[in-house]
C-alpha cells in the first residue's frame, strides 16, 4: 500500500460537476485533497452554489476539502488588462494561471509535492494550454504536475453521470463575469 504522506495530491477543483470523476479516478492511486479555489466566480452566489456542491461531493466520496479564499476584488484587479477579451482567449489563460499558481502555493504550504486540476475535464478547455501553464508553475514551485486529461476515456460523460446521480447544481457558464449568459 502507498504511504499516505508521499501519495497525497492537491486537486484544484473548479466545481463538483467537473470534480466527480477525477477525484474518483485519482483515489485508485493517490490520496486526493480537493482544493476549491475560484475567485473568478461571479456573482458570489455562484461561488456559494458551487461550494455547497463541492462539500456534498467530498462528503460522498470521503475526500478532504480545502476551501481557498473567495477574493473577487483582487482577482478583478489581476485581470484588468484582460477584461475585454472573449471566452477561450488569453483572458482564460491568465485565469488558469492565477488559480493554478494559488494551487501550487497551497500544495507547498501543505508539503504536498503533486498537484493537478479538474479544468482538463471540460470539453471547452484546451488540455495543452492548461498543461503548459501547469508545467511552468510546477517547475517554478519545485513540485510535480500530474497531467491527466480527465476528458479522455469518456471522463466528461462519467463526471456528468456522477453529477446527475448526486443531483448537483449544474451551471450554464464558466463562472466568470465575462462568461455570463446574455439575457
């Protein structure tokens, strides 16, 4: 059996819908710790809905949940130069970098030497972009990025089934102010 101390992985989780399958899959080889850090979510009620679903998921699959600070104001300051960019652009790359950098910092503070992210399960997110950002951050922080493309082998369908079975709130947008559906 694996030693727990050396086998922990911090899993940046964007939402419970996306985290269901990755956390389940990782449990076969690791001790995943779910890290919910998403200052990009807007409005705060959206953050709270997603957080409640994450709490339910982590209780269901007995995974420890760590909740990062919701600091939308500072997030907006960091994103000021990207506010005019559309969904899927460099704005999203910067958002990934902010959240994954914070995940690296959290992993280091917990003496965890591995991290990954559930962002790669989305068919709307580019795996290679996320991997490139995460690899650079892993190198900078001296930790390992586990580059799972969770959407492979029907991962997205599997995570959607878990979300449906558990009755999770399912959002219809990425979560940031710029991705809000137009009325």
